[in-house]
DNA sequence: CATGCGAAAGTGGTCTGACCACTACACGCT
DNA sequence: AGCGTGTAGTGGTCAGACCACTTTCGCATG
C-alpha cells in the first residue's frame, strides 16, 4: 500500500497488505464477508497461522471484525471504527505529551466550533444546551457528572459539525481523567466560574450562529486550560 | 486493566491484558525486553500461537516491538509509537470520509505551517528545501518520487513544529496513495504548475519566518486539493 | 595478548495438522 | 406452517516441528 521497499518483507506483512489491497480495490466492501481463513491462506500461499496473524492485525486496527463461527467481515470502515485505538493516547499521556495534545486541540477546537456554529441543527443545539445545564447543575462543587457533562458538551459540539472523522479524532484527544484534573485544579484555585463562563460564551455563539464568536470563545477556553496545565506541570516539576 | 465483564473472554484477549498489566505495573518498562514467547506462553498457560497473537496485537498498537532473533521489547511509548496505527485511516478511506479527512487537514495544516514558520530550525528549513527541489526535479511528468517528496515536504514542515503528537496525527491523515491520485489528477488537467506554486509559496513563507503568510499559503494549498477531490468525487459518482 | 572469525545457542517467524467452540442453515418432526 | 435439532462449516486454540535471524562465546590467527 505504501512502502514497496526492496527489503525482505515478512509473510504476514504481505498478507496484511494483500487484504488491505482487496479492500482498497473494492473487491470486498464495508460490511461484506471475506473468504474463510483457510481459503485466504491457500489463496495467498501462506499458512493459516500467518493468515490469522494478518487478520488479527487488521482486527486490531478496526478494519476487520471476526465473528466466531460465522466468518470475518469488513467493518463499516467508519472513522470511529478506525480511530478507536486512538483513544489511549490522551489516557496514557503525561507531562510534555499532554501539552502537545492540548496544542493540537487548540488548532482543532476553534475551527470545529466555528464550523458547528454554521452547521449545527436545532437538535444539535438542544443537546449541547442540555449538557451545559447539566454541567452547571451543581452549586460550586464539581462532581463526576460535571466532568462527564463537560466532555459531552465539547463532543456534542464537534459532532454537530457533521464531520465524523473530526469527531473521532477530537474524542481521541480528550479524556475523562484529564478533564477531572482540570476541574479539580480550577476548584482549588476558585476558578470554576471562569470555566462556566467559557462554556456559556461558546454556547451563546453557537445559538447565535456566529462562527467568529464561536472560534474566539473556543480559543479562549482551550488556551485557559493549556495555561493552567503549563503552570501545573511547572509547579510539580516537569 | 479495564473491563472485568463476566463474559467468557478469549484466551488471546486475556494474554493481551496480562501483558498490558505487566507494563502498567512497571514490571517491564519502556525499552525493556520481555520474556521469550515460549516462556510467556508457558507462564500464562496458553499455546505459543495464542501468545503470538497477543503479542501481535500489542505490536500493532505500537506498545511492543518484536525483533527477529533478538526478542520482544516494550517501545518507548512515545506518541509517534502509539499513533502509527492511525495511518490506516487515510489508506482505506474513500469518498466522503476522504473529504472529511481533508477538512481536518484544512484545520491542522495552516496552523501547523504557521507554527513551523516561527519555530523551524535552520536544519529543518534545509530539509524542507531539499524536498522541494526533489519534487520539482522532473520536468512535467510527476513520477513516484515526486509524490514521495510531496509527502515528505509536508511531513517535514509539521515535524519542525517540534510537536511530535501533531506530527504523528498529521502523518496519519496523509497517504501516498491519495497523493498519487492528486498528482495524477492535476497532471491530466495540466495543473501541476499550480501545485508547484503552492509549495514554493509555502516554502518562501517559512524561510521568511512569516507565520501569517505560511498559514495563508497552506490554506490555499489544502483548499485546492479539497476542491479537486470534491470535483473528482462528483464526477465519478459519489 | 589482542583480534577477528566462525560455530552454536537462543530468539522470533512460519508451517502443519489436529481438535474445540460456536454459528448458521437445512432437514425432519410435531 | 412452525419449531427443534442435527450437522456442516467457521473462527479459536493447541501441539510440535523447522526456518531465519541475532547474539555470544570460544577458538584460531595475527
């Protein structure tokens, strides 16, 4: 698919590439069933073990799905399928990498929020509004639900751009654990009100269908989190 | 590690979880070597085949790295390691999803190019310049090397932002196959000169260390490709 | 004594063929 | 016609063998 390097390539690797090629060429489409492992291994001239490892690879990548006793199928190949493995990043990231992740979000979220302001349907806005209410529900003590609502708030916004790929990537860059840290940190500093303001400002821009305002509001918000993290990391020794 | 669901779980899955746990518990750290496949399979009470599939899974996820004849090692667990799987997206995407991918690139690349204009080192700029020359090497007949140089050109730019996470995500959104289609399409329409202009404009902005110009040049470029794809998809039936 | 080379041990990679667990489907029974 | 039930076929697991490669160590050589 990508590197036709002259090096000797492993049997399994070649099998993976051939299956990928079958999908890329349209010989098998999303949702369709592949030949059996035994057939494929015979067809490719490899052992069933190697064939299985190739299938295992593509299963892990979210391209194939093996159903015990029924066969191997190509997934819908939706971005969400292929980016599922992606979500570990935000979870395992620490320190500098976390800053890098936020920097990427600072590039994506303003643009995405602006797009959402232009494209969101009425139902989308209702959903976003409901999550905003849920976030503000409690008094001054952010609980687990606040964090979840926060996560959902941003995800709902990005989802309402209608770009599933964008949504999947954004979700991979967000994590519940990190959000919880942000809220905890802001509560200690008595700054949860600032976060609420940010969210309200974003929501208002969306409802007003004002992309520029939405972009600005999102930028302010991500920047606030980024600076907090910066300070937090510096404080506890980078 | 995550889901202790009551369902019967496959042998291989359990093996995957046990290795993950070994890493999470710190029993093996980044860069360290695991016991041999034979030892692990004996220790976990599974066959070597299943053990191999478990290792294959974690290798695919970028957590482990198998060196033929030498052993299995834990990777450095850097973002680039974990996001390698990401590249499948661009490889297997078609039609609408491809448009979505480009839309995400339109958000990332201008920002990344602007950042690169501010941050790139002299060596970074040399590397980018060399790739630009290589891209323009041939006369009017873009060959495989042109496509490769194109890919490298953009990757080098993003890499020179110093944000490895950003670079890894960007690389995942690019693909040799897609780039080849773009060049082929533009050659048919006699528009390869436009692509060259775009690249030169971007390079100039970087050398001039002008973030605004860089952002604009990158936007123009991605937009051109996006519009071409739009037309191409419409032409050959969505 | 230092050095280079080659044999050997140990590792991941591949193959074979068998059996198990599960699903789907068609057949026969009610 | 409806419903179990058996059976063929699928992916999942196992065992043991051999191949390809890397590393290491001892031996011969300078």
